[in-house]
C-alpha cells in the first residue's frame, strides 16, 4: 500500500473517534461528571504525546532552536485563530453544558464551531502523516493518543451542541466531515513535507505540538475542571501515564 494512502488511513482512523464520541454524546445521556473525567483523561494522553513523541522528536531532528520557534509559532497561530473564532461563538465548542450559544443567540456560531473543530484537529493529523517520513511505520503512540483524546472531544462538544438546539444531522455530519478532513490532512502532512530538510520538518512537528498544547489548555482542561475538579489532576496524570507506557512499550 502506498505510504500516502497509509497516512490517510491512519488520519481517518484517529479522526473517526470524533464521530464515535459525538454519537455517544448525542444518543447516550452521559453524566457531565463522566464527560469531564473522560476529557481529563484525554488531555493527559495528549500532553504525554506532545512531550515524549512530538517535542522530543522535533528536538532530535532539528535541535532546540527550530523546536522552540515551531512550538511558539504553533501556539501563537492557534491562539490568534481561536480568539477570532471565539468572537463568532466558538469559544465553548468543547463544553458539554449550556455554554454553547444557539444560532438564535448568536447567528453564525454553528459555522464558527465547525471551523474551530477543524482548527483543533488538523495539527494532530498533519503530525500523523509526517511521522511516516522517517521511513519507519506510523507513530502508533501518536495515533492512539489522538484517537483516545478525540472520543471525549466529540462527546463533550456534541452534548453541548444538543443542548444548544442544534440538529442531529448537523452534529453527526460535522464530525463525519472533520474525520474525513483529518484523513486528508494526514495525507497532506506526508506529501507536502516529503522533501523538507530535518530542520523544517522539526519546526513543523513542533508547530503542531505547540498548537495542540494551546488547544489542550484552552478548550479541554476547562471542560475537565468544570465538573471533575476534585479528581481532574489524578485522572489527567492517569491518561499521561497510559500514553507514556504506550510510547515505551
């Protein structure tokens, strides 16, 4: 199988967890404390992947300076785009409570939430595709981390969308579309970076890591803390350790 097709398949697999989580959030009345706990676990998984799989790999490929520049650039780009989307109603796109605005309350917020969801998912998928460029197999740890974190993201967001009055068709079509885009982004990560020198590849990997880290602290941790604040630290560390164990198995 061509490696670009493998990249797309792995990206689609990781992105499909968003649709799985959204279906759970829509059809199953999951208690908010459970949603928050699962979100904390997913945040811990991603924190581990960013630390030991992305930043460490970027540093090994290109050194400290490209890694630092890339990570800072990714965080800056994500924060700037997220601030613009927040003004359009996407600030609480991963919240399971009643914080998400409806279209009546803020017209255009549904589109902003969709764009925000793409903003959250694309860096992860690009990294999945780029991980094949080393000549070895795809980074199973990265795929597992993204998959495990995408389930609570989709679950929490879909629960909030349902409470905001959005339709089942909108919610499921949104996450199905983002799962497809995740596969395409992984293909792009593989094909567009194929001839990049190690320093550039390191910067791109670190850029994605910085964006993911900013996303975790801006959208996932607040949801986790909202309803599981007494246990959020413990659950987050558990997720971190699970991903750490996967990366060293």
